[in-house]
C-alpha cells in the first residue's frame, strides 16, 4: 500500500492531526479563564463554565460544583464570546477536515497531489486564522457581569483583575499558530508529483477508451 505523501508529507499529516486535536480539545474544555467566586474555583471557556452560583433555600447564594455549557447560545455572557464560539468552532472544524484528509493520504495512493497539498495548506492557514481571531476576541468579553463577579469586580476588556488565563487558551492559540506557520509551510512539500510515465499511460488509456466507445457508436 503506497502513500500519496512524501516523507515531509507524512510528518505534515502527523502534525496536522496533533494541532487539530489540540485546538479542538481546547475549544471544548472550559479552562480558558480561571477565577474564584464564594470561595470556590470557577473556570470559563467561550460557551462552557465550571461551578456557578444558585439561590439556596434561604435565598443565599451557593455554588454548584459542576461543569456544563450555557443553556442556549444567547445565554453566553457577551456578544464577543458568542462571536468567539462561532469563529473558533469553524476554525477547529476546518483543521479537523484537513487533518483527516492528510491521514487518509498516508494510506491511499494518488489521493493528495502537490497542488492538492498546497490547497490543503491554504485551508489550514484559514482555520488557524479563525482560531487566532477567536482568541483575540475572547478578552473583549471580560467586562461581562459573570466574569466581573469571578474576577473581583475589577476586570474589564483586556484586564483580568484577579483572574488568570488558563492552559486551554494557550493550547488553542498554540495549535492555531502551528497550523498557520508550520503546517502551511510543510504542505507545500507534502504531495507527490505524478510521474510522467503514469500521466502518459493515463492519457493513452483514456484515449483508447474514448476511441472504442466512438467505434461502438458508429457501428450499424
């Protein structure tokens, strides 16, 4: 079973899979932002949260220690985080599609040509750019009431207050940067050029097939 990728292309496929999985996993994990509320640790992503306050029997606030996503898209605390959710999700989906095609190229001959590899690299650049845009939009939502309550009521756009960025945020940004810079460059050398002999044989085979069909059509 021959691969349609060069040696560099095989490394590109592996790195594409790693960056896509890292970015996508970080997107779904609620560990982009860490803070505390009512003495309990709280963490956020764009559309998920761990530990949230509810009214108890005595109308006092108590912390429910569990992770979950917001009930609806409009329940996400800020418009910036809603945009970040859409943009980052689209970028992760694009990286996953390219990574899947790259892995299949390791097992299937003539699946990825030199030109196809470059087109896939361009798609990776766009995917990484979308995720990077999402990471840039994320700090615009730090002035929402939920975040301010968690960050000592002193947070604002691009100001964390008592909170700190989580490892998932850095992982998503690092995966996007690797996809844009390294994977895009490696994709230029990933696919194999078709051999001239194979091209001639393919042209001759198609020509003979067409001639036979034409001859059959002309027969009475």
